[in-house]
C-alpha cells in the first residue's frame, strides 16, 4: 500500500513478536516523523546488541563478557543453581531479591509438538556443572505450564538419584489475586500446597 | 536490570508507540536470538526510511519522489481534494477504492490542549492549492473525534464562502456492527443522517 521504503519498514516491524500490521504501521509513521537522532539511537542499539551481546559460557544467560554478571559475582553461592527457561526469567527472579545462588538457562523447555527435545536444551552443560560436586541444590524454576512441568519432571528424574536437593517453585494463588477468579488447576495446586499455620 | 547493550535496546524499543516494557523485552530477546541477517534487514529498513522518504511537496503525503504516487497519477481528478489528518488515513481511504481525486494531508488536527493550532497544520498549503481554481469540491475526512470535528468545522467556515462544495464523511453505525452496542453519540449521528428509502 505504501511506497517502497515505508512498506519495507512496516513489513520488517510486522515480523517482530506481538507487533501486528496496525502497530507496525503506527510505529513506522512514528519513526518517519521522529527526530533522525532518535532513529539513529534505535539503529545503534540494534547493531550493538548483535555485535556485543553473547551468551554466558557458564550459565547461558545473556552477557557482554564471556561470563555473565551473576556468574562473575563472587558473593553469590555456587552451591545452589536455579534452572530457568529463558534469560528473561533470570531478570524476573533477580527482581525478587530472594535468590543468592547461580542460574542455569536452558534456552527453552521440552516441547514435542514444536520438536524441542532434551538435546536441544542446555542440559548437558548443566550436568557438567554438577559434575564438580560443588552444587548441592537445584531449584527447577521452569514455567508452570505443560512444557515447563515436563522439563522439570525430566530434570528431577535425572538429578534426584544424584543425591542433590531438587525443588520446584510453589504453585498457588497469585498474591493480591481473587480466589473466585483463580482457575481450577491453580486453586487445586493451592490446596495441595497448603501450609499449616502454627499460631 | 540487563547488561548495557540489551538494556539500551529495551529502552529504545520501549520508546516506540504502543510498545510497553514487557513487549520491549520480548522484542529485544527475539532480536537477540534472531538471525543476524534479519536484524540487518530491520536496521536497513530503518536507515532507508530516514534517508529516502520525504513528504510530497503538493499534498504532504509520504513519498520517495518530490511528488507522491497519487499526485503523480494523471488518471486522478484534480477537481476533488480529500483532506485528511495523517498519511495513514490516505492508505485507509485508498483501500476503499471509492475515491479518485487527490489528497491533502494536514499533519494532524487542531488540538488546543496539545498546543496544535491551525498554523501548525498544512492549511496554508491547502489554500494555495485551491487558489488555482481547478478544485471544485473538498471532502473533509478528518477523524470523527473532537479534534477532527473542530478541524473540519474550522476548514468548512473558510472554504464554504469560497464557493466550494464542502462535505464531511458520514458518521453512523459501523457496517456489521450491533445497534445495541453503539454508543449514544454514534447512534444519535446515525439518526440524524438517516436516509429515506424509496421502495
């Protein structure tokens, strides 16, 4: 519908996740009218990310150094590893300030429909990290959905016989939520995981 | 939360219209994992748009030539001008295939709260185009909201005394919509603009 360059930009933006044709058009016109230095900054940020960001050689998190910030931090315990699917899960957990160990990013979850098996995830690297014997506990923090649960089960079956303490993040009602709006699976999990109050 | 380049990209993406912090993060990680040639294509599209796209010297639409595709088209009538707020409105009207005249893009609408007055819009350019005497009809196709209506009223007061046929796009019920879900203003407009059926 648009002339060459404008349509090319709309097409490229439309390929981004969560950006539909209408948003792509809106963003393209915003950029057309924007100050050239603003567009320059976006272009630089894109170029920089591809040029400089790599994955941590230890845990698989995003990093600008061979090792990521968490793996480099000497104040963090090497005895506990929290296993997550994606680098953004690391950020979500870091935000809670609850965890002072290290991470291991799998790069996804087992998903037979999408053709993702255990060999496509960074599970071998996890086993190498455990081989040193420093790690005593593994927290499985994969997503609380079918693929995440399958991945956690697969890992637990492998890790428990190795004598490690293996745990899974609790499922239950979201804090600040309404009981009546909880779906039955979440509510069922909340019952299952109920905690005794010692008053 | 992220290291340098990743956070920079998330920040830049978050400045785009309709992209919140979560979407910005999602897009950034998509681009991190994407093929470098895909990112290259996006970067090129951004650079090209800023380098090559300008605004049509006649109507203000986006264009890669001094004049846009519509203004260059000799098969289109010079007697009717359709006035719109933005280039994307041109595309929306072109999609209907109902209009065979030329356009005039104002670059916005009168909005006192945002500090946009008639002098900030391409109204002087419109008057120069009308001065030649070729144009006989002006269709005011600004948005059917407060700012668009104010702009249409302002232009109508100026153009009607010049002896031009001035019209405004019809307001009414959206085709395929449900009467009971129409807001009262739209329903009121639909009553006002009712058409007699001669069976």
